[in-house]
């Protein structure tokens, strides 16, 4: 029972407690080590004394004391300035630490981890480490890189924040929405890293992070991303068959979808769209909502989806959006025109696996079977996820 309470406290409170520690001490490593000390202390004392009523405040109080102990240990005795500052930090604590209200510093931590001065892979790793509480080994496994590589990535990111003087703050005024795009991009990268290879821990953490950002800074695009990920997750129960082979959206059993989750996502999306500040995530969520509303593949409103992809391309004119627009156009009844458009995108998307998967399917639709067979063999060679490979091999075997 105590172990379950400790696990829940760590899962629910670690991001908030760590953010509060970093806000006070401005040292990622010190904050992480102090929090780990507090968790070890909890595992030792909670079975004996019982679970505290305010677990997050208890962890923060103990972690603060451990951080100060570590700072004293490494401070030189003759350095009076350091010792004086430590004394002030120790005095600047409420009398009843275990019942205090913890200020929520997670938004500042998110913007610090996703600062544009950091490389994208470092932003993702640091966000998962500090706000989601995943270990370097867990993050390395999720992104298929060696543990040592991920450790180095995290170490460099923390050093960059310290050495470059990256501010620990939420941007103000117009800057917040500009920087918010980087934050949402990192969250969506985390989600996709879990959704594609079926790592539900990452997908759930991305959804939780987005909820935190929306609670602390409610903006339409944040709601749009939350709705988009929620709609994807709602279809998750129908994605695999008994043999662990991917099932295409066309062939999924829609009765298995999480329809209450779909309704919640649509409600938040409609509220966001009503603010008349459309963005890419809101439009993508609207496209996903149309898929979720259709009773079958045949009754899907492809004309509306095609129009929405046109609007998305005007906001975000990237080759990937153009690819999805062409696929929607094919489903709307124009596969030959769509195949021509894919030919125009080949140079830009040559190494992009979904491009070749879409091209193989369109070639088959247009009756170009030998070319489709070659394209399926090529896309299979680019595919790592076993369930997706099984799906593509099945599609290849079904060619006439």
C-alpha cells in the first residue's frame, strides 16, 4: 500500500516538486539529486510513520533540506559569502513546510527546457527527464539510442542552460505565443515517438504535459494539440489485430474506439475554434474529428477533409502537409491527380517512410501493380516497427 502511495506521489508530484526546486536553486543536477534523496527518505519513513496528507509538500520540504546539505558539503568553510547565502536559504522556509502550498513552476520549466537555443533532441530529452520523471535509460530506450548517448545529451543541455544564461521564466507578451510553438512541437514529438512504435508511456506523458500547459496557459493551439492527441488515442484500441498487425483506419472496428474520449476532445476543440484564432493543431484536430464522426470509411466527409488540408497547407506549407493533402484528394476520388502530386514531392520526401507508403497505395489504386510492388518492398525496407512491417507485408501479398 505504501509502495503504491509512493509510486503515485512520484508520478503525480515529481514534475511540480522538481520545478519548484530548480526555481529556487537554479541547478538542474542539484534539484534532481535532492528529489531523489527525498524519495529514498520517503521509502524509508512512510512505512513506519504513514503517508503524509500532502505528499508533494513533504517531498519538497525534505528535498530542500537535502539540497542545502549538499551545498554545505561542497562549500569551503572559509567562503563566508556562500555560507551566509546558505543560511538565508535555510531561514527562508515556512515554519510548517509539510502543509504549505507549492507554487506551480512547471510552465517556467517547460519554456526553459524548450528554449530555441537548445537542439530539438535536447529539448525532448530534458522535458521527459525533468517534467515527466523518466530516467535517462528509459528515454534512451524510447528513442532507440544508447544510454550513454542520452546521458551526454542531457548533460550538455543542462550545461548549455547554465553557461548560456538561458532565463528560467515564461516569455511575456507576444513572445509567449512565438515560443509556445516550440513547446507544443516538443510535446507532439514525444507523443509521436510513443504512438508510432506503440510506447503508451510516452504518448500518455505527452497528453499529460499538454494538459499542464493548457491549465497554466490556456490558448487555442494548446487546446487543439490536446484534442488532436486525444482523438488519436481514442482510436488506439482498434489499431492492432490479434496477431499484433497494424489495422488501417479504413478497416478498423469503430465500435472499439473510445467514444466518450472523442466527445471530450471535440468539446474542447469546438471551444478553441470558437475563438477564431485557427492554427495547425486545431485544423489537424478538426480533420481527425471528421474521421471519428464518420460511421464508416465510405461515409467519411472527404471533401471537407480535403478542404481542411488546403487550409492547413496555407498555414504550414511543408512537403509533409502537401503529402497528406494529396492523399486526402485521392480518397476524395482523384487518385491519378494525387499520384502526380506525389511525384512532385519525391525529391523533398525521399527518405520519409510515410511518403513511400502513400505512393505504394496510390500506385496500386491506379492499377500500376509492378510499380506498387517495388514501392512496397522499398517502404518495408524503411520500416522498423514490427506491427507496421506486418501490415505492409500483408498489403504487398494482397497485390494481384
